[in-house]
C-alpha cells in the first residue's frame, strides 16, 4: 500500500492530494501515466466523489483513456476503489504508472 501512496502522492483526498497539482482543498486524486514507447507523461485527475462507477458485482472503479500531447499511443488507466472510495489498486494498459517526481522531472525537461 505504501507503493500506491508514493505513486500518487498520499492516501487521503484532502491536503495530501492538493500537493499533487490541485488547488488547496482539491479532492482530486492524481495519477501519472507514461504511454508505452513515449517519453511524455500525462497527469490524470480522478474525483472520487464524481468519477467512480459501480459494476454489476458491486465493485467501484474508474477507467480513463489517457492521451498525451506529442505521443500517438494511448494508454488506459484503471483504478479500483473500496466502498469508502479509497484506492485499492491502480494499473495501466499500454503504458506505466510513474511517480509525481517522475512527472515533475519530465515537465522540467520540457521547460514548463
């Protein structure tokens, strides 16, 4: 579970997440996805109060297609949540999850 916290910057939707790029009080969870065969990294925001869906078996999840400017290859982010809207698992098809530090380093290389 510590790996997931390090991967997207915390464990609660309050102040710990706001350091990941949102305004103070932002309840968004931020994930950083690098599509396969690309150097570019995308930042994906998930609002645990609005973006989560429930499947037929009662499991909560979010699935988002990730397209990054400058990269022709899409990736798909899949995040599974508990009934209390806490992240249980995150995975990427067609790419990799990277850390916020990786994203920041990449942004710095881009000059933005």
